[in-house]
C-alpha cells in the first residue's frame, strides 16, 4: 500500500485522499516512465525550456523565441535535452543570454564559454534554431583564438610575420572566415593543426631572438640543433621555412618528411574479407556500414566521407549514384541498399552523416572509432583501395570519380606499379 496522500496532517493511502494512484503521465497519459503522479520527460520538455530561457519576470526575450521553439519541437532526445539543460556548462551561458547579462553575439559567447566542444554545440544550436545567422563555426573559433593568442608573442615583428604567414599561406581563404557556406568549411582538425603549427613557428622565432640572431643570420646548424626529431615539429617548420625562402626572408631549411606508405596497406584478400563482413552484417549500424564500405570500395578519406551531403546522393538514378568528384560513381547494389537505409533513418535534411551538433555533420574522429570497433583501420583500407583502383583505372578517371587531384592520383598509380604511359589521352586535361 502506497501512502501518497495527506489527510488531517497524516499520510494516508491515495484512495482515502481521493487521489487514486496512477503511473500514467498526468499530461499525456503515457506510462513510459514508472513514476507516480509525475509528468513524463516529453511533457517536462517545455517546462525545462521555460525555466532555462525565461528571465526573472517569467518571459522569454523575443530574440530567443526561435530557440525555445526548437528545443521543444526539434531536439532529438527529450531525456538528453533535460540532462543537458541542467548539467551542461552551456546552460549557464544560455541563462545569461536569457537575462541579458551576456550579449547575443558569437564573440561574446566564445569568450564566456571556454570549453571547445561546448561552445561549438551551443553556436550550432543557435544557428540551427535561427537565433544567429549562419557562419563557419570552426573558422570563427579559430579567428577568436588567433586574435587572443597573437598578442602573447613577445616581439611585434614576429607577430606581423606570423599574421602574414597565417593569412596568406596557412589559411589563404581565411580572409573571409565567416563568409563561406556551411557546406564548404574546413574541419576542426584542420584548425587544430594550424594552431599547433603557429605555436611551433613562434617557438622558432623566439629561439632565434634569444640567440641574438635574425632570420637572415641564424645559422643552419643552429636550426638543425633546435629540431627535436618530432614529426609534428618538422611538419610545421618545413612549410614555414619554405615560405620564408620564397619571400627571401631567410635561407633556413627544414626538410619535409618522406611519407612512407609501405606496410600501411592491407593485403588485397584481407581488404575483401573486411568488405564481405561489412556487406553481410545486417545488424551493423548504417552509419558504420556505409562509411566502412566507402573506404573499402573507393578509398575515401574520412574527412571527405563525413562531409557528404544528401544532395550528393541520387536515389532516383539506376543504379544509384554518389558524386564526390566531377563524375558520379555508380554504387553497387549492396552499398545502395545500405545508403537507402541510412537516408531513411536520417534526421538531417542536409548531411548524410549528421553529427551531435545541430545542423553540422559528424567529424572524422567518431567515424574512425566506429570502424576501429569493427576491426577496420581506415587509413590502411584507404591505401589499399587507392592502390587497387589506380592499378585498374587511369589516374585521370580516378581523379574525376573521387575528387582527388590529378597529380595525387598519378602518385598513387606510380606507388601501385600501374603503367599508363601508353594509355591514349581520351580526355582533355581541361575537362
């Protein structure tokens, strides 16, 4: 017997109190949550949203009305929404936006919300709901970081040099960072590499000044001694010193690393063993299955795979096609069926692989982890697929189908031992 009622100051059973026990939600009548006299999580959703976004007077400011509507009607999971509203760092930022203590601008939000993934999610949410205009979030985050990091470089001439290098070499299209369309943006990992490279370059410039030298007088042997053997250091300083030489600012040189692919590829039979596993596993998640088959069949890089849009898939064509280069790829039946299954369960109207952030695609990291859990190493599978394709097809055809450069396709053909010197030039290089 549950004593859930009160009468004359004492606990009594619900029947005596005139309130029969019910496990159904008082709002909608469902019994998904076994809790007495409690609203279900779906019915609590508008209440939680109101508590989050309302100011002291209980009103939601007009600018945040689209966000309130989005949270109530479009957020994928009510349970995760409720947990996020009460536990996330971004919830604190949203409350400050609601009461007007924080300006409703991207720069103010990035300054206030320090955690990278949290601010990316919050900005995606505000853009998706229409509160903020669309812009390149990763580029804006990098620009915000760069404007605060650059003043920490001690010497003004070094700051000017690093700004030039970043603007004209590392991110040549970054002069209008927020103006690019959402489907033509760089990944977050690209900006992470640029951040790391700039820090390496700043460390070299600081070392040169500490030694009492300049870029034109610093000895090559001193630079060789400065190098630690770190691959990331060499990857950062090799293009930097090349840029310095090109602009006649220095004669220093850091050699590029040779990219060795030997030993990174699968044996051909292992590649097809993995492909058969992805083909026959009907219980495999469609995201994992499709991304794995794209790597195994066509050697697509996960960065490119993650950014595929629904518009690139033509489900009306027979056979179904996917366009990642200038020419569409005709998909085999098994991949087409997996693609249809993925599209049918897709909650995004833009991306083939939607991510956790509203309106944004998945990132390569989660895709890689999914494939690794199934025993597939994406890098090795990609190497094997590209070597096999360039043995069977002319590099120009591979370039058109997969969207890689003609020189890259030719390099893969040389690595695979493909011989195409006698192949007739059926296509002009201008097409």
